[in-house]
C-alpha cells in the first residue's frame, strides 16, 4: 500500500474538509458536508415543490442551525442523540421530532447512497401520544362555510371539495381540469408519492364544475396563503379563533371521521385518504363505535343468566 500524502502535499487538501477512508482495494476520499449543503445538493431530487418541501426546508434549516453548520463525513449516533435532545429542550413534541427526523433520515440515506457520508445512525421513532382528533360537526361546518362564502366564492367551493374528498389543501389546489372528470378526482402529486382516485359527492362535482377562464384547474386561482387568510377571518367571525385545531387540515379529519362513523371499514378509509400505512388511519378507529355494539348483547346475556339463578 502506498503512502498517504499529508495536508500541504501535492493534493493540497484541507484537514477540515476531507478525511481518508480505507476500502478493500484502494483509498477513498470522503468530503465533509453540512446538512444545509446536503439539502442544497439533493433537496430538489428528494422532494417535489409544495407545502411538504417547504416544511422540510424549514426542518433541515433548523437542524443545521442546532449543529451550528457543522460538517461531517459520518453522522454518528451521538450527533443524532444531541439533535433530539436539543429539539426536546425547545419544547418539540415527539410527533414533531418524528417529522423532523423523517426528513433528516431521508436526506442522510440519499447522501450515504451517493457516497457523500460513510455511516448512518439508527433512527428510532419516538413514541407519540394518541391525541384527540378535532373534526367539525355539521353545524360548525355550516357556520364556517357560510362565513367563508361571504368573503370568497372560490374559497367556499374549495372548502366544500376538501371536506367531501378528504384531500390535502395542496392536492386540491394542484388539480388540473383533466384530473376531475367522470365523477372522480385523481390526485397525482401527493405527500405519500402515491396517486389515488376517489369518487365525488354530488356537491363536490358541482363546486369543481365551472368555466375554465384560462385557469389550470378548478381551484388554481387560489393560493394556500390566501385561502388560510380567508379561513382565519371566517373562523374568528364564528367565535372559533381560540381553537388552535380548527385549521384547513381539520376538513381532512372531518371527512375521515364521517366515513368511519358511517360504517366504512378502515382499509377503505386508508385508500380514500391515501395513507401509506393502516397505522395512520387507526387514529380514527375509536370512532367506529358501532363495531362494539354486539359486545353489549353478549355481556347482558351472561348477566341475565346469573340473575336468573
């Protein structure tokens, strides 16, 4: 094996920028990168434009800040533990930490695959509490949608479509005219990267059927920030300004809750919402109370027998 040149030799390499690793047959140089640099390199490849990528950009930026822009050629377990500890000290819940770690894991796995870093830590999912899921009652929907309609007919149409399809805000706004036809809506750009198609209710068909007027799709005239502003104004008007869970995403929860309460099995609800795993859909399982009703009859039969003796 030949000698390894030291910094300052003909290679002119900086000790802080490069490290030398030994393969089975030859030497290999591994550059050091910060998280921000890796995201610049692979962010556009790993995440499509949209709200999710916007959130991931913020997550990676925050993690890079916590590491003070540190560069590395191997992401050690101690470094990951340090990050999780700092996030928890900032008051991040386990659910929030999991979302940030999912983004970090995806980025590091890509960098590892491309040879930019040569070791990865073990990512362990933090235990999440199953919190209460907020969904709108029919009366709340009626009041909220009326307040939205007074401000914007387009925002009202979008609200109706969201609650009757359970799609995400970005999925609805990104629809083209060809995506909504024959009584169905097809979502191609999704968070799970899995396309899905759902049948439309009568009113969802009505609110998505309008003159094109040069727009790319039935809701393309709206922007997410614009819609959220209208939503928050309407929410305040009907006295829900202090309810932090009443955000546009509550319409997706409302759709899922109504399906489960209406007796639709969880596997179909999973397909309708486009969840990657059934575990995500199980958050709504407690609403399927009718499934437990036969248990009462069984218990009462036993108690009646005991009372008859």
